[in-house]
């Protein structure tokens, strides 16, 4: 079987763009895009840690 490629890194720009879209609607683009970037990085590290724990069992 071929090893499945992990596309987990694409979560970071997805959260960034969601934050930017919310910022455009609210009127504070920079603040919400930075919050989206931070949340994306946190979710990325959480999911990569969870996947490593599941794969090691």
C-alpha cells in the first residue's frame, strides 16, 4: 500500500482566509486575519499531535 500523504498543513491558510473574510465583513481585517492565523497554527499542532498518538498505537 502507498503511504497516504498528509494535507494537514493546508489548515493554516484556510483559517487565515476565514479570519480575513470575517474581518472584511466586520471592518477590522488585520485583527481577524491574525486571530485566524493563530487559531490555524494551534489547530495544526493539535491535529498533528493527535495523529501521531493514534498512529503509534
